[in-house]
């Protein structure tokens, strides 16, 4: 018997769905198969002209539908293939009147790959922090706050190396966080609880040394450059001592093992501290950082605004990122968090959290936001999140915002960038077990509806 290459999970989902799918004339046709397909596929369910919310057209033929909707999957081909082919069109289709009236098109996400990470009962991804792509071989580092170690996976999903273990000693973690590949021999991992760096051999995972870094780091992976390692960071002493000017960027020079701090924090940060409340200040310490030709872009999860900062630490400009489909950040968020003291569920789901900033190869800036959802609060909080992607133009004068990344919503997604590609950890329940998939999307701005910035 001739051997066959294994089919991807998406193909099996399509075959399964095709057995239950009627003629796909409107998005309602997919209501019973969307959840199944979404486990492994990027699903777009279009309304054909004359069905759903779209008015009819003259000459309602498959070729006419294809011409109007500009789909790369030719609709006339569907006459002789599975009806489910309609359900997995991987291109922009006609959107409903509701969403089209609210906003223009965001960046297009072009699916590249979907890889299941190898996990076992004794070693699995429990509560991941921001993943990092190795610049030398493309492997993926996944720091895990549940198991308190870092797992490194090959691009086929197999486990390559484990760095660290739970504990308080050298090479151990209480909260494994940001990962930086310093060079082809050394990996540094920040402990968010113990506020220090563990340095490991990149190849073997063997512990090398400790370096104290008493700072709160952001969600963007550290940026390793020839002039040092740059981090979105707020030093502990600058957060707690009244009368000191808080700084928002750390520059670590491994050659001399010195750390320099520069760049201001938003004014609301100190207002929250001086008011004696701290709830808002604790939220704003988390943020993101990226380099641009004009300076350093620094953002925070509780602020819509980005600061453009010079290498010397002065503010050069500010940019207000528009929110069209995501929640955004209320103008009075500090008052809500510090004075009104809302409950945990409302606080968690109230606003969009900036997670990533990344410089794309053409000089534009990609960014992500999370709209969090509380799945449960006890015995410990479990969250999911709607993940949004946007792009700032290379001149920082326009924005293309709020493309939703397909996620399972079974657990919170985590993401990172490398080059022009978004790497997303999508975690989903399959047969009562949580699986972790690495999904890759290329960021394309050709069809963007650009919005001018203030």
C-alpha cells in the first residue's frame, strides 16, 4: 500500500465539518461547525451576496461571487469540491455590516504554520510568559510561571533543552519571566519574584551565574543589540522612594555588568504613588519597548499613549494609538482603579492591555493588545484573552489597528514577534487535556485602512 503523508489537524477538521455542513450561502451556515474548525484552522465565514446581511446581485453565479469577494479560493471551484472549502477561505472576505461600519481593515494575518508542542504529564506548559524566538536557529523559548523553568522547543515541536528549576537557589526560579539570548552561548532569564537574572549555557542548559536586577520588567522580550541589552523596566527603588524621578527603560551592559536607567514614566504613575493608592501604579509598571529610527518607543498596559524617547532619555514625541474594535483604555482609568476600587473581575476585564511592540523589517511597528476575560477566580484566577494586532507606519504618522487573532479562548494566549512573523502560543482543550500549539502568521499591511494619528 502506498504510504500517505500525515494530514494536518486543520485538514481533519475540514473533513469532519464537511459531513455536517449544508450549502454555505451565509455565515449562519457554519454555526454548527465553527467551533470544530477553529481548533486548528483560521476560519472566516462569509455571507454570499443575497444571503445573510448582504443584498442580492444580478447574475448570481459562482464566478460572479468570486469576482465580487476577491477571494483567492475560487468559488466556482466549489461546485465540484467539498462545501467545507468555503469555511476555510484564508483571505479577507466581505464582513458584516456591523463590523464594517465600526472600523476599517486592520493588518492581514497570513497563516504560515501550526505546530503542536510536545508535552508530558510531568513537563508541560502550565502558565506561559512571553515566548522568545532564538535568533540563531529559530527554536522557541517558553518561560513557564507554573513549573518555574524555561522550556526550549524545536520548530517541529519537540523539546530540546530545559533551563532552571523551581526554588530560591542559583539557577532556580520563583517566577520564570523574560528570556534574552545574549549570544550563541548564553541565555539570561529574569525571575520576577526574586528580581534577578539567571544565566545559562545556551546549548546544555547548565547554570552559569546570577546577576541581581531589582526591577519590574515588561512583557516585551529584552532587545539584544551591539550597544547593550535594552529592557522595558522600572527599578524597584525608583518605584518606592518618594522624590525620585521614575525611569522606564533599563540598558544592561553585560561587558561591564552595569545597568543604566533612562526615560520617564507617565505622570499618572507618580500621581498614583503620591496619592497613596498604588493600584494604578502597579498596573502601569507592565509595558513594552521597541526601537525606531527616531528613537525608542515605550508603552504601558494601562495607557493608550506611546512615548518616543531619545537614547539619552528625553521625550521626543507621543503617539495615541486608536482603538476601534478592542476595548481601549478609559481616560479616567487611574480614578477607577485608585479611588473607586472596583472588584477583581471588573478590573481584569475593564481595559485593553498593551503586550508587545516590535519593529518590522520595513521599519513599521507591530503591536498587540489583550482584552482579558475571567474564566474563574477561585481557587486561583484563570484567564483567557482576545488578542488584537496592529501596525504603526514607518513614519509613525498612521496606524492600522485591531485585527483579531484567532484563539481558542480555553486559556490565555501568549505571543511574540520575529521578523515579519507573529508567533502565538494557542492553548486549547482537547479531550479534557490542555494542548499548546505554536501558530505562525505573517503580518501584511497591503490591505490596511490607515488612520492618521494625532
